[in-house]
C-alpha cells in the first residue's frame, strides 16, 4: 500500500507539472493574442486617420472646384 501511495504521488507530480506547463503556455499565448489585438487596433486607428485625411483633401479639392465654377457663373451673370 505504501508503494501504491508513492506511485500515485509520483504520478500526480508528473501530471501536475504538465498542467502547470500547459497553463503557462496558455497564458503566454493569451498575452501574445492581446499584443496582436493591440497592434491591430493601432493599425486600424492609423488607417482611419489616413482615410479621414484623404476625405478631407478630396473635400477641399471639391470645394475649390465648386468655388471656381461659382466664380465663372457669377462672371457670366
């Protein structure tokens, strides 16, 4: 019975160590996922900022063209 108990303790130590390693691996993977999500968020923010700048430039160009058209129209009147 003593040997059985020692064998069980040894087995539990072996299995327990494996569980700890698996938990550590999962924690590392979750940290990696969190870092990737943060980077993705920063990249998305940069993309949105660039998109908004592009839209602003297009709107400014449209306003300039509209002003030119209005100036021509006023001159005709």
